[in-house]
C-alpha cells in the first residue's frame, strides 16, 4: 500500500477513500545528501534534467541575445496561428468537464476522505487563490484590455467607436463598449479557472484520497499504472516544471514592466530594461525571505495583506468613478459575455484573427502554463472540500470577482476615454501609442488622489510579484522533489532565484514577445497532459463514488 504520509506533510485520508495499492513510496527515487549546511532531497532524474535545461537556457539567452531575440520573434506567431484551434478547443473541453462535475453524483466525493474537514477558512482560501493565481495579471490587464478591445481589436467584427482621425462615431459606441468588456471577461472568466480547477482537482484527489505523491505524474496512475513512476512520469513532471517556470517568468516580466512604469509615472525613474532587471533582482530577494518563512508564515500572510489592499483600491475606484456607472458596465459586460461566449469560443471561420491569435490563444497557453503552479497551490489548501464545492468555488466565484475587477478598472477607463477622447491619458497611452504597462496609472490619473493611489498600485504589483515568486518556487520544488512537500528550503531558494533569472534573460532577449513565445511553446505539450488528466480524474472519482 502507498505510503500516504511518511513524514512528508501529506496527511492520511480521514474516513473511507480509494487508496491505490502500489509499492511506490514518496521519495524512494530521491537523492539525499548533506553538503555542509545545505541539505538536498531531489528527485532523480526530474530535478537534474529540469535544472540543467533551465541553466542552459539562461546561458544561451545571455550569450546570444540577438539570435534569441530573432527566435522568440518567430516562435510566437508561428505557434498561435498554427495551434489556435487546439488551444481553444481544449479550453472549451475543460469548461464543460468542470460543469459536468458540479452536477453529476461524483461531486459528492470529499477531498481527503469522507470525514475530512477544510484546513482553511473561505477568507484565507480565496486570498491565497487570488494572490497566487491572477494578481499581477489583473493589475496589468485590468485597464489595458477592455479599452484595447473596445477601440482596436474589434472582436467578432464589432467596429471601433473611433474614426481614423480619432473622433467618436456615436452609432458604434454602445456595441464597442459592451464588446470591450465582454471580450475581456471571456479571457478572465470560466475558461482560465476551469484549467486551474482540472489540475488542482487531479492533484488533490490522487494525493489526499489515493495516497500518491503530490506531483503531476500521480494523476496518470489510472492510465499508465506502475509505469507512471518511470520515464513516462519523469517526462510529465519535467514538462510541468518547464510550463510552470516560463508561465511564472511571463508574469514576473509583466510585473516588472508595470512597476517600472509606475515608478516613472510617480517618481520619474526611467523605463528601461536595466531598471526592470534591478526590480526583478530586488523583488526575488524579498521573495526569498517569504520562502524561508514557509506557506503559512509567508505566502498566506502576504496573500491576505495583498487582497486587503486590492479590495481597498477596488472600492476606491468603484466609488471615485461612479458606482452606478461601474455597475452598469458590470451588468452589460456580463450580459455580453453570456451572449457571446459561444462565438468567442469558436476557433473556426473567424475574421478577427488579431484578437484570437494575439490575445485568446496566448491567454489559453499562459493559463495552461500556470496551471501546475496554481493547481498545486490550490490543491495544497483545498483538502476537506467536496468536489462539487471545490469546483463551484474555483470556477464560479473567482470568475465573478475577476469580472467585477475588470468592470471597475476597465469600465472607469472606458468612461474616461469616451467622455473626453481628446484629453484622455488612457486613450493616449493605450489607443494612440499602445503603452501597456502605464495603462493602470493613466486611469488613476483621471481620478482624485492619483498620487496616493498610484503608489498603492505600485506596492500592490510588487507584493503580488513576491507572492507569485514564492508560491512558484514552492510548486516547482515539490515536483522536483518527487512530491515531497517539506523538502529542504535551499531547493526552493534555488528555484526562486532561477525564476527571476529566466524572467531577466527573457526580457533581455526579446521583451514581452520572448516571454509570450516561451509560454506558448511550453503550454502546447502541457495541453495534451491536461486533456489526459480529465480522463484520469473521471476514473479516480468513479472509484471513490463506489465506496
């Protein structure tokens, strides 16, 4: 029988559960050593291959920046135009699968055994979920995306409200404003949270109920059996490490650029790669302190602080921009999302390829790359929930909060643009010159107390940055330690440092385009892994249901 605890921090199931009969023990293939004060407990060969490949990539991008830049510039459009149908079709499958789990009898299965109780309150659970899951993304895209889709990308062929000379076309305004929010909500609603829910559920089910290690390969036991502990499993875990690392590096790159833009806007610090490298280095150092404090003392505390500050900023923008206006934007955007979710999800016969390839395909690859990171983190804090409760909360409630965030920040920006196009700083920075990192601060400039709220926004971006880096190092370390959740801290320090290093070399080697190219390239193979995971989850839940 599997060793379900073994001192590795994974509790045994409470009450009846479908433990899997296997001779494999957590950490049995690990290499353990003590080198002076540094302890090692690493999986062989997952850690070695992952670490060597990441180090080699860093040196390649630094040694040959021009070649790397050219390669990244080619890679993203090649992948998005070729595999758009695959990413979008897979994301639709994940949504339908999650909705089915909510209504089917398997939803009654409790993660951790029939008698398990939740380890965290709803408040603590949601705080960690949001801070680690989409914090930097919401800050970076909350203003940018609704305005851009309204005025430039024309999703589903909805025309821009602006003529070529920048004047408003009144008959286009209402449809464009509604589509701007609906097209944004599509990227931040059910689809990304369904992707996260699939991975989180697989990890929680096969670790807490089946007694297997808390690592990606465990979910594939119903498909591969004992072979999952061999090279089949090694490949799955290595792909998960790469996907997580580059997905996280993309977020760190976005965060560094936005923090730099905010510092320039408030304090006049120049926007350039050097400043961004210094920001990533400094914030990674702060993240190391959080790493040393552990999950409860580090990530949980920072997450709750962050969500408190984010809630205050949200409430301020809501009332400063006009609560009635924002709630109208919220309802119209939500209605547009419900009405257009099917055509927006369709990958075939589309004319709006700029929106579909430049945004949707990239987003789905990014969410899929983030899914091992966010999924494992959600699994770590979700023991004791029923499958129905788990999927409902992860899928629906965060989607509504994301919609409220986009309607508040994006709605405020849209109102500023449409009320006075000639003098709108948001229009100048997003529509006229396309300067994404400054978009949030441009919107805040149009509200009262902008000097204060801009500083708060910078702090929020930085703390989201720290939380993501800490959480990501925790997840990658768990995978490369063979599923151990209490591996030596120096290993998490190693991954925390190299997450920052990868973000730095990608910025140097091609900026946002390089970050996005690597996300798509690692998200592609992991999409196949997630599709197989859905089948494995169903098999695992069916066994639990029969108990």
